């Protein structure tokens, strides 16, 4: 079969890889200039490795992506970094039962209650009964009001904003159940891993179109629901500046040019609102159901420093303060060796705001000014060490999971004939991440292979 894939994130790459293994002719279209999606990276001239625009790692039980890395013989590093929390002006290591028992801000009874609550989630294999409950209510009842207000309320509010009180316990369960003390990271960075995967796909005949935006999909409704027989092939139209230049003989073109492609099947890995935009013929009921699924964007200010920021070697610092404009401070080079980045110390300052949050309108300089008082509480002299800093944003990065989300979960098959949807809003009950993007890609590839279109 001839299959078109929209998006070169890890769902698109995985589906292309597994379909190409079966001998199918795959073509991938990507608006960006590189593969990786939300895990896309870049490389400074002095660096040996690339670095993600938004911080990433794998857990050691992320079976799908680790299996894929093994299949293509891509080396993976396993480390046990330190995880801490910033509470009432101090940093406390909180990444094990023992460190919890030593936490001085709670009484012994409160520590035991919190440990028991987390243990219930950690060792409970059955998530489905949990999805009808709200995480906030469970945390308050099981841990107590003081513990919730001190540690969890700031993280829930800073992560989820006005949606914090409505998120499902099944979503929170997944974050506790899946967490491992050791973490994994691909050699060279996620961009290197994505490019390695691309090469394996190209060896099997796969084609990639970068700097190319898909602007329209033409396909009739499945089963002739619009009164006509469904198409046996689906069509997409892409727009590319590169194509415009090529058609102009390498000279300046008047603008992007459009090209038409026919496929036996199309896989859309874009966020749902983009899918609706390029397929306006979708039925209103289906579009409305997709639009009910909400999500948050990602905002990461990345600092390049001469010296270490978190001098206790913490990799991940959760900021437990309702007033903090920063959700997490992630010092990547306290996880991966700084030698890969010209001995620079790399620090992410992360948030997940709504798309209309005013921080999305700020420049990197304005954000650093906003964050500066909080950063100085941790490292008063960090500014003397700054080499440079960059701001990275994404309009959709974190799906919001309300109670009973399984009732709203969209299937891979769409109302359009031979058009399939595989995006992070279908990752459930697990939290979004490249492991589940790979799992989605493999699942939709198997579905298409089985359907024999």
C-alpha cells in the first residue's frame, strides 16, 4: 500500500517504520525542518550532542520506545538522577520512600499517610475504576489538607491552571504508577534518535518532505455516509516554500507552491484542532467531540550557563509554591554529562500554560525578568554565569484528562474513508510522551496492515 503520514513526530516515525518493515510505500510530511515533533532538538556549533527544545527523558519501563531503540541498534544511557522539591524556600530531595520519611515539613503521621496514598497508586494495577474520581479530591482525603496544600496543590495549579480541580485520578495514577527511579536517554539526544529512525525508514524506501505543510485532505465519508460511494484512495495537498524555489529553478519564487498526492491511506498525527482545520468535511458531531478534548501548551526558557545552577546535583526540581511563575526547573546536565554540550550547564524553566496565557506573548528577556526573583532564591549569582538563553513554545503539549475520559477517547479510524488519526489525545490512561507516541504509531500501523485497504 501507498501510505501518507502527516507529522514526523514519534507517532509518525513509528508508524512509518513499522509499515515500511511490512513493505509498504510510506511518505512523511513535516512542517518543521527536522524530525521529532515535540521532542525535536537543535545543536549549537560547539556541542557534540543535540538538545531538545522541551525537556525529555524515558522511564526504564517505557517498553515501546526502548524496544524500538534496540531494534535499530541505538544506544541508550541509564542513569539515576536526583529529584527534589522546592518547599518554603528550601530544596528537599523527595524521590524515594526513605527521603519522604526524612522530610521535615510534615509530621510522621502526615508522612506515613502520604506514603500510603502514593503506594496505593504505585502498586494498584487497575486504573479503570479510578477514572470516575477527581485527583484533587483523592489527594486531600488520602493525604490530608496540610500535605495537599504544601506539596500537591502548587504543582497541580501550576501545571493545570484552572483545570486542576477537574483532572481525573486515573491521570494522576499513571504518573505515579509509571515512574521509575532510574531514567533513560538516547545517545546523541532525541534528534539523533529521530534521525537514526528516519535513516532506517529511508533504507526501506520511505520518503520525507520537510518544510512542508499539509493544507487539505480530500476523502469521502466512510461507508458512503454522504450519499456517494467512498473513495478507494485519499488525497492530500501540501504547501512548501522549497517546492516553490525548486519550480523557480532555485531562484526566488513568488510564494509557496502546492502539490497533490494520492494514497491508499493517510495517517494524521497532528493535534485534533489541526486535523479539523485540514479536513473541514468531517461531520459536525465528530468535530465537536474532538474539540471537547482540551490541552495546554508548553513554554520552556532554556539557560546555557558556565556553572552549575542546582549545586546539590538535582536533575528535576518541582517548585511547590502557588506564587511561583515556574513549574519545574530541570538541569539536564545533572542527568547527562555536560561534556556532550561543551561543558555548559543546561537548565530548563518549564511551564504548561493555556494558549491565551500572557506568558506566551512574552519575549525570552521578559520571561527571564519574571523568573529572576525566584531563580535568585535558589542560586543568587546565576546571572553571572549566563552564556545565552532561548525560548521554546508549543501550542499543544499536555492533554487535559477529565473524569471518565475513556468515553471521549477518539478511535484511530475517522469518519473519512482511509484516513486515520493517531495523536497524543489518544494516549490514555498514560501521560503523553515519546514512548506512547511510538506505541500509538505501532498500533495504527498494525490496524492499517490488518485492514488490507
